[in-house]
């Protein structure tokens, strides 16, 4: 293949990479993006989108099973429920294809050249790409590293066979009778809960004393209660030590006592690591923050005209953070005045119930020396929650007592994920309790709980 040159070369077409390339193309920059697999990266292909599709399907099946058992509060009855997981996965794959096809179309519309192949960095201006048609060299003025991350492997539980990463867990053709999830973070809980609803007997093994340890116990308590209601066994302060293939047992040690957990399949979700060495990033000698690339608020690395975005730059490893970084980097390359000045990056755990976090948690606000006020409003007092048959959970506002400035908003409850945008907007706009309380919220909606929490913080509660 003939060598090529461009103004901007993006390695990796995940959420950060493709957004960066699209924006660069829109700004008139000659742009090439290289991806060895399908566009959309982990998020669209084997992460965010397929997992939410599985979660939705599992919820629908669980509701049908409840109706078939006569436990529906709505008076709905049905015959025995069954699921063909192959058809479910085929539907999920169709959703993925539609979205990845859409991304490819947006890249073309922006005039971005797309190259499918495996990139290897030669230097800060040159990248070698192994394609199906041979090797290609690309010379660029600006290099953007957006190669994402991959699951961390546990030495005693190497991926393969019945030991699954999230990728394989989202493409099973049958529901396993027993599933052990190693790691009590959001990925393990999301997929584990889905399979519990699909009929698997699920066990979760977490080395720390709490599920979702990055959050406080008040937020995670409703999730733990729901897991137990679904029949999920939760093992805290427990370490997985190996897998007996013949006996289909996961060896677990807790409190100095060794035991076993039945597991036809084992899902390992103990974290993710950046994809860097595989593409030759070490050759650049970039400054690092631990395993991640260090960059400033304009996306610059320690090498001139080399940028990094997304998971390779560290936590939080979230698609929407990568997208925001990608847009900023494209505008910086185009000569615009842009920099990272985000007050908040909302995070959502699509557990059951869902958890939404934006801004400071109470403990973080106290640690920052703030004069902290906390106002919580229970979903059991919200009409919309009651009509959805789910009143477990609450909305909580963390604020500065003196000024009323909102420092953080969190929620745990069914369908609460859709409030993430309101939470983030309030923080980005430096809203106070009065601002939130004085904003008319539609009735009946879950969003009313945010207004009610603000009213409680002001001592003016109306429905509590």
C-alpha cells in the first residue's frame, strides 16, 4: 500500500477517538483514524451498549417470570417463561451493528479517512499500520493516542474456557446454571445481576468489605438488598484463588477459611488496564501517571504535538469523559482556545437499582474542608416511583451550608440513570439549593425528587 500523510492521526476509534476525528474533520483538518476492529471501541462493541441490551432483556424476562409465578402486584398473569439466549444475543448484536454503522457514517460525513488495521508507533510523527492489504506508513503533524483499555487478568484465573472476561459473558449462547463473579465493581454487578434475572444462580466474590467500594455504604445498601432478593450470594472480604475445571468450583478464601463456590462459568471483573505497550507507546518515552499517560488540560502529553484521550489517561474510565476529551483535543489542534475545565463527570452504575453519582460524596466534601449539609429524599415518597413498582432508594444532595452551593448529587433507584444529566448540569452551572428548589419540575416524574431534596435542604420540605 502507498504511504499516506495527514494533519491529524488518531489511533483508536472508540468513543474518544471517533469523536476527536469527527470534530477534527468538521473543523477542516485532514484526518485519518486507524482501528483494528469495529469502530466504536469497547463501549459500542463489547461494553456499554451490549451490556445495557442484556440488562434490558434480563429485566423483561424477569418481569415475565414474576407474572408466570403469580407474584405480579399488577394482576398480570402469564404462562411459563422461557428465553432463547441466542436470539437475545442476535438482537443485541443488531443494536451494536446499527450504532457502529452510524459512527462509520458520521466519520465519512466529516471527511475522515478510515483505515482498518493494527497500528504501531514508530515515532511522534510516524505510525506503521498492518492492514489486510499489507503494511502502510502514515506520517502526521499531530498524533492522538486513543487506544482504550482491556480487562485485567488474574494470574490464578487466566481467561479462556469457563473463565470469562466481560466480552465473553455478553455473548454466551446459553444461561449458565451457576455463575461466579470475581469483583464487586460496576461491571461485575451489572452483568451478574442480569444473569441472575435470566435464571442463573449467581455468586459475587469481592475482596473488600463492601460492593462498589468507591461509593459510601448508604448508596450501595439498596443494591445489596436487591441482590439478596434476587437470590444472589454475596461474599465480601473474600479472595478467589483458583478454579477447578472438573468440579466446576471456584476456590475462595474468606477470613482465613478456604471454601468453594459452584461455578459453571467464572466472570472476572477486577479492573482494566490501558492498551499502550501493544501499540508501541513506550517508544515515545512519554511521562506517566502510574500505568497511564500524563497529559495536561489541553490533552498535550510530554511530547510536542502528541495527545492522549480516554482510558489511556486514567480514571474515570468512562465513555463520556473520553468523548469530551476528544472534542477538546480536536479544537486545540485546530488552534481554538479550549481546555479541560469540567466541574463534574457523572457516573452511572446500571445495577438494580441504578446508582448515579455527580460531584462530591459526603465523605469527599468533608475531606475537602467544606461546611457540609446533606439532604436526602426517599423514592417511596415519589408518586412516579410507586407507579413503577420500585420505591427503594433515594436522591441526595450534598451542599455547602453557608452558600447553599450544590457540591454533589447522588441517587440510587430504579430508572435513576436518566437524571444524570440534570445532576451534572446543576453542578456545571454552579447551582445553589435555591436554584434547584425554584425550578419547576414536571409531575409526576422521578426528577421531582431532586427538587424535593433541595427543598429539604432549605428547610422547606413540602412532601416529606
